C-alpha cells in the first residue's frame, strides 16, 4: 500500500507480533511513534498529545486534544477506599512494590472497565490508567516519606500535577516551576513506548489470556522493575555515585570489560540499539538545561557521567560490542536534581510507559486473530524413564 511500509528486521520468525505503534531501527538509532521521530515529539509536542497519538494513531485536532486532556484530568483521583491499600505496606517498601499492588487492586474497584470484550470498557480502562498512574506514583512516594497524600488538581497540566502531588505539603503553598514541569513532561514522553520491550511483551502475554487491563498493567510494572530494564535508571545513578569522581572511571570501565566480573555499566547497552539511543541524546540535553536552571550545572555526578560516556565511547571494547548510553543513563541525574529519591526513578518510568502498555494492549485486543501467547522451549532434560519407589533409590 502506498505510504505503508513493512519493516522486516530479518527475524520475522521470532517477531512477537505485528504493530503500527512504534518503529525502532537499532542500527541507525531511530525511534518513531506512529511515524513521528522521538526528538521532534520530545521537543515540540507534550505528553498527553503523544498519548493521544499512541492511542489513536494520529496527532489530534485542537478540539480532539482539548477533549482528551479534559477526560484525563477528570479521572486523576483514585477511589477514596483505595487509600487504605497504601497503609498496608511497610513505610520502607519500594514504591514499585506499592504500585504493583495498588494497580492490580484497581480491578477490584473499577468493575465497569474490566470487560475486555467491550470496546467502550477498554476505552474507559485506558483513560483511567493513564489518568491515575501519576496519582498512584505520587501517593506511593508520599507514603514512603510519611507525608500526607496530596490530591490531584484540575487546574494543573499532567506533569505539573504530578510534581505538585509529590512535593506540595499542606503547611505551605507549592508553586510548580514551569521549566521543571516542562522537563518532567519531556521525560514522560521519552519513556512513553518502545516497541516490544520486556515489560510491554509481559503486558501483551498477560492480555492474551483475557486478563483484565489492571492485572495486565500490574504485570508490566512488575517486569519493568528489574535492573536490566526499567530499574536501570536507579541502578545507574547509584553506580555513578559509587564511582564518585572522574579519576575512578578507568577502574569501573575495566570491571565492565572483565567477563569474570558481573558488574555492567548501568545505563549502557541495549538489546536493540547498536547505535546511540535517540532518547539518551535528548535526555542529555535536558540534563544540561535542568541542572543549569537549578544552578547545579557543575553537579559532580553529571561530570562523572559525561566523562564516563566519553571514556567508554572511546574504548575499543564498547565500540566493538556497540554499547552506547541508553535512555536510563542521564534520566536519574535530572530526577535527582528535581528532588526525587532514586527509589522514585522506576515508578516515574512506569507511569510514563503506561500509555505504551495500554496502546499495545488495545492494539492486541483489536486483532480478531489474537490467540493466547504460548512460547515453546528447547527441551534439554532427561529422556522418558520409569519411577522407582524411595526404598529402591
Ligand atoms: C531499557 O528493550 C527495551 O526497549 C528496553 C528499554 C525500554 O524503553 O523499554 O529501552 C529500557 O531497559 C534500557 C536498558 C536498561 N538496562 C541497563 O542499562 C542495564 C545495563 N545494560 C545491560 O544489562 C545490557 O546492555 C542489556 C541488558 C540492556 C542488554 O544486554 P545484552 O542482551 O547482553 O546486550 P548485548 O547482547 O548487546 O551485549 C553484547 C555484549 C555482551 O557481551 P558478550 O556476551 O558479547 O561477551 O556486551 C556486553 C554483554 O555482556 N554488555 C555489557 C553491557 N551491556 C552489554 N558490558 C558491560 N556493560 C554493559 N552495560
């Protein structure tokens, strides 16, 4: 068809699915959402407009965008009875544990959007998940630091509302800095979707059994938590702090190259990108802007990150293995400068990726030929043999 192209990466035999949502060319370092390059969306669009694009396939008209933004805004509160769920967790529970539990529990409160055979219920579930995820993430943070929950506000945009719910306290006025809010919104956009990554594949597999949308997204959050995936942003900042100064960088690069050392450079390498992750390039620019705005442009961790990137990229090992910084390499530096603890980095990734999970979930459910996912294996165990009673063993 004119204008439609099928990208056959040469491994269609292992391709998990057909999709029209996100296209990645790992060799070129190219990422498109419904055909739009990520750097243009991160620079010129905003997260809720990107959400509309991912969900419905095209950029919205002004009227469509206003209607969509109002719908999301009017669904940001969670059922009041759900507040008790947070108090069932230990104070020091990782916010990702809370998010997995609370999002899964949504299926117990939003019965009118769990029937996946009803397109209208699918639409309602999509909007509820995108609208409520920042509220849940912010409540998980507030609970972990012993501060009262802050309700969402309808006069703030999506990113500003999240920052307000995280950092406002009843004791005083909290005004969201519009430049920080813009940087937050850009981080949401950079994490919105990424083809068939591990957590999205988890959502698709869970959805293929007919599980309700909240259970499927809770499964995606659980998978994203791992340090090889969405947990890398937290692990990367912790690694940069452990390195501490530029003179220790060679020691850690040597460890990353040592096959006998399990240490890997967090925020480096990717299953698909064998060139720069285009999101990392935008994130690095944003890090410079945000830290400059906050007056911490000489942040020692940012200096370590930049020097580590420079030394790694000039090292033959990383060049030969095509290891480049990925989306997680600079994001933690920005989030920490904004005031978030490292434990909130992956929850922010999860709330950003919710639209990607939901869009891919909807796309799969819209496929009349959808069957339950059932990966096979290469069996390498024992051949058939007879049972022997324990007294004869
Ligand atoms: C995300 O899939 C997605 O799209 C994910 C994601 C998304 O948006 O959903 O992009 C988000 O998960 C980004 C990745 C975040 N993870 C990290 O930054 C953790 C550190 N990175 C590594 O753990 C690793 O790079 C992976 C897990 C991301 C990929 O691992 P692979 O599959 O082993 O990578 P590879 O096949 O390209 O590795 C080639 C070689 C291997 O060595 P050999 O077996 O050839 O001897 O490079 C080595 C790897 O051991 N290697 C590294 C390394 N990453 C790979 N060596 C040192 N440091 C690293 N970071």
